[in-house]
């Protein structure tokens, strides 16, 4: 666990759950599994507060616990699950894309609550859909509270004498993040094929991945073999390509140097698989190339691709192959070497390792470079979150004023106020303040978009590293 990951976990826990939960969560991330009283002692927090914090963390699947033989219960943080909170907006958007508004609300409720019974999810989502259709928002509902201050939604359906047990009590549901990750991976592979070849090729690959969703585990290096005949029958309705054209495309995909698609047999018109590990390796390599190009320029990117292609090269060979002057090539190589994008391998001719009798070969260790870049991505995300928090804190007074004005306007609209009255309330925020709010909104939107983009890179690098480690 690196310091960058711990810092990012700390920021995410604080942003979602507050300081006490963040303190307990980060302590467990740093120390590993610990019993309740040790956590309370080491953090200087009361037992009651520690219990509440652990309840929150367990509810959101961020901490697990084990009961040992002597009855001692130890709690352990799930750092990787904490980092997944970065991806919540993407999970919700994906659910909306695949399953419309209802799917979006189901996933959002599960992510907000950690785990829920199905009856609770259905009720929450139904209430929210009803509120949306009414167009009144939650503010209208708050006026429906009874004298005791309890909202109607929370009151029992069958009155005070209701002793009927909830049918699904104790059966909890949570979002299947692994399935979302499988979808993200498949989408990345389809996009890569579309960019390299054409839309028809990407549609064929999409069909193969869709057919393999259930039959292939998400961590498998290959999909299950699929026959050409099966793929042809499973192509989307209205996709007008003949069986002969499909076979030509499959042959083309199998012969491509990237080897996203491989041929595994000749039965059924030819058996084909998608090499998921190779695809992730290609995506990670393309990400590294892109970063080198943006950071050091096109000439450095040319050298980087050359070393990738040739595996091992001496400095003189790099100069000759890349057709770059010696001094410039040397500077570029050392620059990438110092940033850990490439590495230097020494092969001595004699046991004394004398420099004059040693080969110095430049090479790219993709796994090592991917880990380095992943670490930097974690630092970048942490910086973006801190910057967003700073922007919001600097404009806290103005944001609170804006929210108060919006609340007054919503309340007046609900009671049927005239436009002149609403206009008067809106003018409580001056033109310079409105401009400042627009600037803040624009800056925060940019930071949010940057977080999502960096997380896309994190996802590709993590997927490649995980796939590589499973194969070693």
C-alpha cells in the first residue's frame, strides 16, 4: 500500500463519511486487521464512536471482520474497495445507459447505502420515480410530515398493530462492481478495434464479448471458443453482412499483429477466442505511449515505440534506428530512464563488470512502467480532489447564499408566487456574485471531468496489472 493510495483513501472516506469514519478507516488501512479495543486505544477515539464508524464501513463493504477461535473479532479495511468510490459516477451512468432511469436509480441507491433489502430498494426507487413525475421534488414531501416529525414514507403501512415480518428481511443486495468492470473492459476493447480497423470489426468483437459474458469468468485470459456459425447467428438483427464476409473479417482479426482475436480450431466454420490478456496489454501499452508523447514530445514517443518493438537496444542502435542525432537521443533516453518509463539492463562480458566490457541495453518493462504510472494517477486524483475542496471552501459563503435563494424560490413556486416576486428574490444574488458562481461551477466541472478521465486510465492499468499477476 503506497502513501499515494493511503492519501487518496483518506480523502475519499472524509468526503463521503466525515472525519471519524476517515480516521478509523485510514488507521485500519495502515495497520491491517485489529480488534475493537486496540482500534479505540490507538486512534484515541471512544468505543461508541469506533463502533458506529465500523458499522458504517461494514455497511458499505469497506471493512470485513473475522471471528477467531477465542471469540476475538478483528476488523480489516478493504483498500481496493475504498478506491472504487472514485468510480461511483461511472457505475451510475453505465446503469442509466444500459437500463434507463430505473436502473440508474437502483444502482445509485445501492451505492449510497452499501447494501439493502430488495423491498427497501424497490420502495425507494418507486418513491423517487413518483416524485420526479410529480415534478415537485423532495421539498414538497417534507411538508407531509406528521406532528411527530416522522415522514409518511417511514411510517408502517398497516398501522400501529402491524407485526407482519418483512418477507426479505436479512437478504441484502449490493452492486456487483466486478460485472461493471467487465463491461468497462469490453467497451475499451471494442473501441480499440474500431479505432484500429473499422465499425464492422468492432461489432463482431462486441458480439463475441456479449456471447462470452456469462460463460467466461471476468479474470480469464481468454474467452470461451466460439464458432463462426454461432457468431453469425448472434450478430445484431439488421446487421447485413453475409457469412462469407464474416469469415473474412474473422480471418483478418486473427491475423492482426495485436492478436486481440485468435483462432483455436476449425470446427463449426472455425473456432475463435478473444485474447483478453493481450488486449489489456495493448491498451496499457497504448496508454504509456500516449503519456510519453504528451510529457516528452513526439521524438521521445518514437524512441519509446522503437524500444518496445525491438525489446533491447544499445544507445547507438537507438540513434540509428530512430534517425535522431546522438546528443538528442542520449538526452531523451536519460530523461525517460529517470522517469522510469524505460529501464537499463547491464550485460557484462567479464566478471569484473568493467564499463568498457559491458553491454548497456535499453528496454521497456511494461509491468513496471504501468505500476509507476498508476502510482502517479493516484497522486493526480488526490490533487484534483484537494483542489476541488479548496475551490468549494473558498466560495462557501456564496454557495450557502445561493442555496438559500434557490430554496426560497422553490418554496414560493410551490405556493404559486408571481413572476415579479420570484424575480425580486433572484436579484438577491448580484451580477458579480452570479459571475463568480459560474466561474466556480465551470472550474468544479473541469476538475470532475479530469477525475473521471484519470480514473479511466487507472482502470486500464489496474486491469492489466491484475491480469499479468494472475499469469505469473
